[in-house]
């Protein structure tokens, strides 16, 4: 259940990101704000890798995983750019719930692309998340 602690940490810090990001984009271009945030993420991740002595690269990095990591980075960057622009225009309490549609999108893509199994629990959870977003957004 180690993954659960990391997932809860992710949710907590993502929620905190909405509030801190909203405060951070006041009076600054949202793209520049995203760039600054990205630099901070780079230094934090680099610091953790340094503290844990994890700078050793594998002997061979296959093209497929590297391609998907690079594409994931592009998707993350585009997500952050959109997120910060939305935060600049609208209240965090409106933007953050819509951003969480990413959960539903990840479920759909996990089933369609990765072949992850569909269950009643998964469908009900996705429907509840979607319902919650619609209630908050409308």
C-alpha cells in the first residue's frame, strides 16, 4: 500500500498547487509563471535524485520508453500552460475541479489504450467524478 501514500500526497500537493498557483499568477504572464514553476520542479526533482544518489542512468534506455517519457513531458507542459492560464482567468475553485476531469480521461485512456479491465466500481467512480465536476462547473 506504499502507492496509496504517494497518491494521497499527489492529491494534496495538486490541491495546494491550485491555491499557490492562483496566488502566483497575479500580475505575471501565465506562460512565464509556468516556466518558473517548471524550473522549480527541475531543481526539486534534481535535489531528490541527488539526496538519494540516483543519478545512475541505465546502461541502455530503449527508444519506446524514452519516446513516451518525452511525450509525457510535452503533455505535462501543455497541461501546466493551460492550467495556469485558466487560473489567471478564473477562480481556483472553478479551475481545479475541471482539471480533475483528468481522472476520468485517464480511466478512459487506461481502458482503451492500455487494456486495463473495466469494472462496475471503475464505471461508478468515473461517473461520480464526472457528476461532481458538472455540479461544480455549472
